[in-house]
């Protein structure tokens, strides 16, 4: 495993896709949310301020972190998902997959190393998103960090980590479909189905919707998602990882 | 001593019989070339021997072990380049070679000396720190070969190794194959280029429609004529009801 981990880590470190997605997530999510909160708390007039106000509850840090919750749920799923899809799909699209056969390092081990590296990267990026958000918030004159704000930011971190774990499940459709497009198709399907699940009030039972629903409801003082429902997200990620490793161990070239 | 064996190996893709009950053996110290037209079954045969594709029937054996259940120790002795050469575009030449070496079981301690040796061997020093995406086709082929052979395998399977190489690269690969075989490696090589294969191979088998249709003497004259006569004979035999190998 150590050999496969060192190779996959090198590939990720050299990947323009991972760098672009990471920087975009870490900078854009907090900056965008701080900008929107400033619009609401500024003059407060105009159609944009009205639209943003509908998304935001509370003021200052609470409004800011609540908004990050909402943006991070889909933003991280897309950003991390793109890196997961690249990590697995590139072996098929770049036709490098043939070189991963007939090695003492098994393909299952290589897939496991990919999942570990990309999950580690996504958890690191998620943590950075929160840290940058705190830094920008302090610089953005949102006032002192109080207990409520810290609780909100803890929620942001939890949602970011859960969303990142869920994005790793995109490795399976990308692998089985042998390329980027099936992975992207699955990502779109997940995003649409999560919206539908929330719309039909089944979001709490749908692992891809539950973390976002929990965060949004929590920031508005409601409890819509229980802990067991929330725990389905890491369980699904684990099951997805197991099935992906097993598929890589046994597949043959088309 | 390591060997490659195919025992009545068969593989179909739908109605297309890509490899048809084929028997083949490559012994230690031997360069066995297979030549054939496009679609003859060369790549499918090599893929089955490397466990990339499972045979419908028959067995592929490396060192007497069925490739379907071969342990890591068996694969440590194997180097291959089939179709696309190993090479991640975002990595430099030296990084690609190190990655290939690690996946092939070279220890972290041996990595620097192994990498340096193979870069010198394939004359890649000038491009060592260049990313693979910026290499010419010929140098990508050299990189792929370097990655396949970085761990000095005893079993070597190469599909069209001289593809895209300039004349000096062709000579380099030819010398390298001779050197590895002299050291005891069993080498299976495919090519469209009969003359090139005749310069290095100990045995040449002609493959057509998934079957070995005859052997070509590497020291013979007018090899292309011999090859096409075999192909023509096989087609006539097929039209009359079956190929006689």
C-alpha cells in the first residue's frame, strides 16, 4: 500500500485539476459568502439584496456561517467530485490503465490508495475552507467570534467533511463507466436527486441530502435530521469505497 | 527459470473470435516474436498473458502459475508495454520512472540508483526533468520502455516496442532486447515489421485470425513473401472449411 500511496500522492500533487479545484473552493466559498452577507448588511436595498436576504438568517457571524453551510454543501460536492472523477477517470481517458495490470501492487490496492489520497485531500481542503472563512470573517468586520458563531462554524466543518466523504462515491460510476463522463453524469444525478428528495420531504433519509438539510435546519433552530440519518453519509462513503476497490481488483480491459 | 506459456487459449468479443485455441511458449533467454496483420489477435493474446483480459477457455501461465491467480512475487518478475506506454503527462520523466519502479516493487532505498541506471540505459538524461506531456512520441515510447524494464524483469512482453522510435531508438531497443535475453529473460514481442523482428528474434510465429498459422525462419530470405503465403494459405483453408495451423 505504501508504494501505491506514494505514487497517487505524487500524481495528485502534480495535478492542475486538484490545485485549481482546491484553490477555487478555499478562496471562492468564503469570499462569495462574505460578499453576500456584506450586501445584506450594507445598504440593504436593491433586487440582489432582497434575493440574498431570503437565503440568510440572523446577522454577522451567524448569517455568514449559515450561508457558507448552504454554499459548501453543493460547492464542495462539485469541487471534490471533480477531483475524484479526475483521479479515477484519467486512467481510462489517458489510457494509462493498462499499465496498472501485471504489477506486484494490485489494482485493488491502487484504487484504495486513490481513495485514501483523494479523501485526505478533500478533508484538508474542507478544513482550509473553514479556516479561511474564519480569517475572512475576522477581517470583514463581522464582530467578535462568540459561542453561537463557533457552533455555526463547527457545523460548517461537519457538513464540509461529510460532503467531501460523499463525493468519494463518484469513484464507482467513474470506474465502471471507464471515463470522466459517467462520473459527471452521476454527479449531476446526485445533485438533482438531492434537491428532489428535499422537495418531497424525504431529504433526511437520503444520504446525499441529509448533511445539507441538517446544516440549514440547524442554523434556523430546527431539527430535521437525526444523528442516525446523518451517519448514513459516512456509511455510504465506506460502502462505496469497498465496492470500488473490489471492482478495481477484478475488472478486465474492455 | 522463467517462462511464458499459453495453453489452448481462446477469447471472443461477441461473434469475433480474437484468439482461437492458441498454444505458445517462450522459454528463458528466448526472444519469441509474433507477427500478424491488424486484428490478427496479437494484442488480445498479450493482454491475456498479462491478466488484462480473461480467456474464455485455456490458460495463460507465467513461471508455471496461472496469471488469473498469480501472486505479487510472480508479477515482480514481469515487465510489459502493451498499446499505450506508461507515462503520466503531468509527471516528469524521472518522476514517471520512479512511480513505475515503486509499483513494480523496487524498494525506496534502491530507487535512486535504479532510476539513474535506466535513464542512462534509455538515453533519457536530456529530458529527465521534462514533463511527459512535452515529450515527442518517440521519447514517450522510450519512457514507456524504461518504465516497463526499470526493475530488470525476467519475463518481458512488448507490443510494437519500436513504434515511433527514430533509427537510433530502434537500434537501442534491439540491443536491449538482445542483452536482456542473453541474461536469461523470456521475451515475447509483437510487431508489423518482419525485418526488424528477424534481426533480434530466435523464433517468429505468424498469427492470423487468432491462430498461429506457421513459423518464419528469422535467418530465411524474403520473409514477407513467406508471411503472406501463410496468410493466403490460411484464408484459402478458411474458405474451404477450416484453418490448418
